[in-house]
C-alpha cells in the first residue's frame, strides 16, 4: 500500500506543475505578444490546424462510407459557399453538419452510386 505522505506529495507536485504550465502563457504574455515569430504563427497556425483536422476527418469518414465520399464533399462545399457568402462561422458549421448528418442517415447518395 502507498504511504499517505508520499501520495499527497506526489499529488502536490502534480498540482504545482499543472498550475505552472497553465500560468506560464499569462506570465509570458508580454514577450509573446511582441515576438515576431509568435505573431506569424498566430496568423498562420489556426488555419493550418483546421485544414489538417478537416482533411483527416474527411478521409477517415469517406473510407468508412460505402457510398463514397459524396456526403462529405457536399457538406464541405456547402460550408465553403456559406462562409464565403455570409461570413458567419456558426451558420456555416451548423448547416454543413446538418447536411452531412442528413446525407449519411438518409442514404441519398446510395441511390446515385
């Protein structure tokens, strides 16, 4: 059985490290805001991460769909068009998600292929 003082000291160390890691960005905010590399990453990285997540999800879902990637492609297309036209992220995401769920559950593209 583990000694109580040992378990408490390990938990205290974990809590201190976790708190330190959470507090570090706030403590380094002044440096991070003025650093040129961080500013470049702030402009480029969110779009790159979202693109990679989208591609990974699309490829994974399309492989599992026996009807092919048509539902995924239609949902992505409607999101792109709505975002370009209305510039409202929540509307685009909700509409694309609803279309994807509708197409996957109704099997509309099974009739086409």
